[in-house]
C-alpha cells in the first residue's frame, strides 16, 4: 500500500516537473518571439501600400503577436538594396525592381503576394502644351529611378508614341516629392510617379494628367509583397501571419473606402482631396497576375535592362521567384472562417 502511494506521489511530481518545463519553455518562446522584430520596407508615401498602413493603424500585427518595425525607401531599387543589406525581412515594392535586382544583382527574394494594379501616371506641366505622348519628344521627364515600375511604364508610353528612349531627356534618381518641386520650378517638363504624388500635382495646380498607367496597360501589375528568401525558409509561420493580415487589410480597403481615405491621409501626409483623386487610379489586389509579371520580365530582358545568360528559362525562373503556397493556405483558411 505504501509502495503504491509512493508511486502515485512520484507520478504527480513527474507531471508537475513536465508542466513546469513546458511552462518555462512557453514563456521563453514567447519572450523570444515578441523580441524578434520583423522589419517591413515600403516606399515613400506610396498609396499603393495602403493595406500595410491599414494593418499598422488597426494594430493587427500586434494582435497576432508580431513585433513590426518599418523602413522607408525612395524607390524600389533602393529597397532591393535594403534586402541585400539585411535591413528588411519583408517589403512592399514594385515588381520591376524586384525582377531586375533579383537577376542582375542576385538578391535572393521571393514574391509571395500582389499589392495593387495600376496606380502611376505621367504628369506634365499645366501650361506645358504637351497634349499627347508624341509631344514628349525633346522634353525633360523625371522618373523615380532606373529600373522602377515607372521607368518601365515610361518606356512603354514612348514605344506607343513611336519614340525611342533617346528622343526624351529622362532624368532619374529623384524622389517623387522632389519631382513635384522640379516641375513647379520649370526644371522638368513632366514626371512619372506613383500615387498620390501624381494626384497631388494636379490638385495643387502644378500639373495635369497626360496619361494614367492603366490607360497604357490595363490593370498592369505594380507592387508586390516580397520576402527575403532565407527569412521565408526559416519563418514560414510568420510569413503566413503577415500574409493573412495583408489579405484581411486588402479586403478591408475594398469595403471601407471612407475610413481608408482617413488612414491614407494620416500615413501619406497628403490632403483628403489628393488621396480621393489618387484612389481613382489604384485597385488593390493580393493575387498576382502571373502572365503580367511574365510580360514584365520578357520586356525587361528584351530592352536589356535585365541581363541573362543564353538558355535562361523564363518559366523556370518565375516558378522559383514566385511562391504562392502560403497565400493559397491563407485563402483556404479564410474560406472557412
């Protein structure tokens, strides 16, 4: 009888020890998880990234136990350098610089979701007498940077007008806010940028829309969510949570326009009138247009902006470059919640 009681006591003590170890392990894990900061990059006052602003404003990352910090870049090429330097784990940026730097500079990122389509425009001076794309010949047009989505779209516009790149003086490397100043002072004749900088120039009477990017290429892919590939390999659970929030925020933007306007005003610093006009030029999505991305890649190779070896397989590259498995898992979960 005594032996039986001792056995019970030992069993209880073992259970207590196991529970204690588990509890300590949980708190150690939790402390580590909370302290492990995830850094998300995005572009200067880019309204394309409204889903990110909504998620930050709503506190959805914190609700999922994620500690998030953000880092702002002047353009997508600079953000890709941020990936290379290990400054960021995840980024909202244009598909063109993501492709260019992934191949040309071997910066290992993976695209896991889309962010928006359309959302850029060519703006010209209000009194510039530029009324058509053909009128851009001989003019000074600024772009946010070489290899950006806007650079690609300007080349597309020139092609449609029958103009070679050499027929236009392309000024590059300036942030969109600087381009507005340059246009107002007459240093340039026009610029192409992301919203809301385009709408802001119109609202302030500095310029007018010459053409919106969706008129050049209907519903063209623009920004994507990219993840540093080593981070994705080690932290698929974290990426799942972030993509769940991204999908939730994208749907929320689609369904809560008025509140989305207020959040956009707060996070971009632009006026309500500017934001409302800019939002007419953007559509928010999370499923990537794979054929559209393929078109970007093929055209960038054709224009020798991307350098590839003979025998480069576009399909194989895109299969490795884009991983939608986590996004698909998110969608499967949300269907039943």
